[in-house]
């Protein structure tokens, strides 16, 4: 196994309030890595530092041999780091299909995989085919002509996943992929992620609240509390960690054991 | 639907090209101004309706083109007219790049509005101070050039000849903007307007795209100015005044900023209102104000959006009788693609 | 340059600045609480001036008539503000900034059209009332008494606003609405009432300013523009929505305007715009940004 993403001793504070106090982690290729912790633990900030939404104050982040510490968010995406948002963000005025098409075109243009002429008024057939295949994969094909603003919450989440996948990411970063979903939607989404992960040989980094989703998806877990690392390791290692049991996981872990 | 659109489009083109044959000089002059303002409004709307940036000083780019062309024609420097128009475009683009680099990295919204407004006013003051550019009186009696195409030469001195030239030149620029707006580049601009952050995470360098849109918009505004100078035959600092900057905004909003043809419809409507109320001072403003207010409050997608909505309801009713709910959603979706 | 010139320029600038503030006060108030940049403010300022002119004529017979006319203008424009709020502003809550600007610009067109239809397009001018048409000599310095009147009026309006906002219950109420309208609503504050009162107060200030600044103006349908741009700049430099900031910024802009007309008389307004651009590039949040109203 080779290391794909490496976060080394990262610090970040908002004003005088420290939010990340020296976080280090490594994500191996093709594994799924989950970041958990109570509200205000710094999960979201860590996520943002990794995606490039905010820059860290100290420390280093490398991704596939590139130092991305000070790199802008869009450059990181071009290197293969895709992401979704906690509250699904799609383009409301576009149809479902256009949402995917614009994402494919963005990839083609920004990574210069092909010289896509700017004047082509209709997406070329290969782009449409790719979009169609992706929509079928996501089970959104029947809604391809619907304007995205009319989609249900779950459909929006899936469409956003599609936008991220259209960028052909090597590593997919999911910010609470099942937030606000019903239990049955959670199960469906977990299964979808497992399927897509296998099909695209992807590495996944995620933050998540729901323990079932984490146990269903993650290989390794980082537990955070108040900007510090409490524990890092495989699910079993983390389960066995007494501090984790004490601070955070206790209840749910026993529940999961029993 | 496509047939109706084609027929409608052809009819508009036919009216545009035949105006000199049936209208009087007064209307001909206004029609020429409409063509110029149309290009100007489309340029502004590339920023607002497509990219989501509101410039309040766009008249500056227009004035740069107009003064450049007017000055060169008066000085009779012998440059071909087409080259002058291109030069005006380049000048507009340069001005846009310079301001865009400073402003767009950090500012959008109200700050961008104030910055662009202040810069345009500075330009207006400078132009009004410059003796070479005629101070407050501007450049008067600008001659209309002749068009040298190598194989043929056309004298554009007459109103009709220059009008036809305006028709062709405006069509070319509008066609260029249409291609930009309807391709992948335009789609990405619309994505940026809807959600810049989401677009960033598709790997798009949002500030660079904004700058590109700003530059193109500056270039075509400059060209609109260059076309204006020989038509009006006078260019004054008023062309850089912030009131002129509001023209394309009003036209775009009136017609519908989310649609490509909205600004064109708006510009034409504007002129019709102005023309039909010309005898009673103040009435034109009152009518335009009320219409604009009703549109912004009741139909933010403008006249074009309103027409689309009506059509949508009609098609929905037709398909209601047919394939049922599924077909309804389908026809609506198809419609959306057509409108986009 | 002699010190006396400097002092004179400063007083001139102070007078200009106070005039700008009289317009900016209502503008910043409405922005601070409704988050609406009201393009039509200048137009209502102009209507205030025309209303006052209809009462005083070109030669106001006394200072009291002049002030009374300004108050009447304030009341009339406040009533118009109530109507505008009902028809327009109320629908602009939570709408994109650009649409707000265009909607209020439509109101500008309507106002300007109405003014042209009622009062015509001819220019009119109004002399200062008897007590204010001279100059006061202070040593070698002659200060036009009307300028002094504007300075005093500006200070008075500023003090009244500052006390109203920071010392009275309605000010506290407005502050809480400005900070978090949704939360205030939960706490039982009548938010719609607060918003409507703000609009009325803002428009009243516009009308009052029109009346107070009536003298030594050329009254024409484009009067609205002249102060509006400067007032806009003052509101933005002051830190959007902050009354103290707008006051300081107005004085600053007035002094810059007056100083530059001494140094570069051929380019009126130039120094102001350059200053605004440089200032906002260096300090985008404005003088007192972050502190609402």
C-alpha cells in the first residue's frame, strides 16, 4: 500500500480560538478513512484544510507526491481530490443532466484531457454518453431532465456525488454524506458509496456522525475532540481505546457491540 | 416550437434589415442606436446574467471605444475602419483586464459596484478635462468612414449605408457572444453565477474565469462604442456617465437577465417606450420606471422569462391531455434545455 | 498656502461634508437595518427639495419659513416612504442585491418622471432666507452664514440620530433587529414594525435634507444625483450601515472634495473617487465596519 494523502502536524485557529492543534494522519490508497468526533471537535475545519477551502497556519499536507499545503482548492481538484458538501450543493437552475455535463466539461477543460472548443454549443456525444452512464449508475437517469432545484433531498445528495464523480477523482472527500437522511436512505447511500468506491477504485475520506454508516464504510478512523487527536487506527483499535470510550464513543460502541 | 422560434427570429432580422426602406430618418437613427445599445447590453449581461457580477461602470468601456474611434476618424489617420473597431475592442479588453485584476480577486457584490462606478466616473472626469478630447463638449462632427475590403469599397457616409453596416457588425458581435454563452465556457460561467464555491470544487479557477468574462465584456462594450461614434457623429463625456452605465442594466432586467436574448428584447422595448412617450417630458421615465418595477417585483426573469412561462403552461396543458404526469415533466425538461 | 486659506478650505469641506451626511444619514440607516442599498434615496431628497421650494418660493421670507418648509418636506417624504415600503421595499427583503438596486432605480425613474411632470424641467434656484444670506466675519475669515447653518444642522441631525440609536428603547430595538432579525422575532420584537419605522425615518431624513440644503442649489430633476454618489461613497467608507462611520466618512469626503477643488480645480470629484478606490482596496470593511448602526 502506498500513502495517498498525508497530513502532518496541522494547526489552525479562528482569531484567538485554536481549532486544530497539531493533527496528523495518513490515508492509504484505496482505503476509506473516517473522521469522527463530537460537534465542535474540528472535523469540519480539518476537512476544509484538506480540501483547500481554508489554509492551515502550520504543518504540511501532501497528496500523491505533491505538496498541496498552500495550493488553491481548484488546483487540488485538478490533481484528483474531489469533494461533496455537508448540505448538498448542486446547480439549481440546471437540469440533472446539465449538472453532470458541466462537471465533465469542467474536468476536460481544466485538466486539458482534451482541447474542448469553447464554441461547441451542444455537448459532444462522448460527453453525453459519459453523463448518461453516470446518471444510470446513480439511478437518476429517469430524472435527467428535471431542474435540480425540484429534486428531493436524497436525490440532490446523489446528484452532488455525481458532480464529484464526474471529475474522476482519485480521492473522494465526503462531508457528512448522510446528514439529514432517513435511516433507509442512509443504508441506500452507504451501499451506493461502497459500489462506486469499488467500481472506480477510489480512496474515500469522510466525516460522519452516524456510526452505522462509519462501520459500514470505513477501514480506519480518526477520533477528534476539541481540536486534538484522541485516537487513530482501525475500527477495532479505536473501539478498544479507553479514552475514546470515555469521551465520545461509549454509548454507541456498546450498542454496536451488543 | 423550434419552427416558431426560427420564424420569429427570421422576422426580426427582416424588420431590422428593411428599416431604411420604410421608416423615416428619425426612426432610422433610433434603430441604429438600438443596435449599438443592444450590443452594449448583451456585453453587460455576459457579466451579470451569466457570471453573476454587477458592473456599475460599464459605460467606461463603451466610452473608451467611442473616443478611440471618434478621435481616429476625425484625425483621419488612415486606418481601416474595421481595424479601428478591433482596436476599440482591444482597448476595452485591456481596460477590463487591468481593472479586473485589481478588483475581481477580492470583490463582488456592492463593493464591485462601487469600484466600477468610481473608476468610470474618474474616466469621465479625465475625458472632460482633456483638451485633445474636446473637454465637456466632446468630439463633434465625426465623419463616417468608408469600408475598404480589398476587393470592394463601400462608402458609409449615408445614413442607410452606415445602418446596414451596423446591422452586420452588430450581428457578428452578437453571434460571437451567443457562441460564447452557449458553449462549455458559457455553461461554466452560469455555474459560477449559481454557486462559485461548488464550481471551484469542479477544478475551475473561478477568479480566472471571472476575469475572462470581464475581459470579453469589456472588449465587446468597446466595440459597441466604436460603432456608436460614427453613427451619432458626436461623442461626449456623457457616454461615460454612470447614468449610461445603468442603460444595459435596465434593458437586461426588463428583457430578462437569465436569458441570452433578454437584453435585446429589453433594449427594443425601452426604445419603443421612449419613442411613444416622447411628447410629454417625464412620462417616458414614469412608464419605464413602473414597467421595470412591476417586472422586478412580479417577474424577475423579465419579459423573455414571462413568455417562456406562458409557453410552458401551454405545453403543459397540451401534454396533460396526452401521456400524463411523466410526459409533463418531460416536456418541461425539454423546454428548459431549449431556453438555456 | 496661507493658514487662513487652509482654515477656510476646512470649513468649506466641513459644510460640504455635513451636507453629504444629511443625505447619507437616511441611506446608512436603511442599509444597516433592512440591508437594502436604496438607490432612490437621492430622488426622494430631490422631491423633498421641490416640496420645500413649493412652500418657500425663490426667496424665503424668513428663517422660520425655511425651516418649517424643510420639516414639511420631511413629513411629506416620510409619507411617500411609507407608501414605497408597502409597495416596493417590503418585497425586497432577502432578495439579491442587484435586484434591490434595479428596483430602487426604477423608483428613481418614477420619481424623476413625476417631478418633471409636476414641476417641469426648468431650473429654479432658491436664495438663503434673510438671516442666512450674509457672511459672518471672524477676524480675517468670512464664513457664509448658510454654510454655518448647514454645519449646525448636520451636527444636530447626527447627535439626534446617535442619541436615538444608542440611548433610547427604539434604538436598542433597531440594533437588535439589525444584528439578527430572525432572533429578534423569536424574542417577541415586532420586526415588521421596526423595519417600517426605519424606512419612514430614513425617508424623513431624505426629505428634511432636501429642504435644509435647498438654498444655493440649482433645483432641477437631476439634483438627486449630485449628492447621491457622494452619500453612497460615505456610507460605504463608513462601513455599510454604521451611522457614526457615515458621519466621519462624510466629513472626510467633504474635506477632500473641498481641498481638491483648491488644488486641482479643473477636475471636480477626481480626488474623491481616487480616495474611495484606494481606501476600499486597503480597508474593504470601511471605517467602522462590523459595528452595525
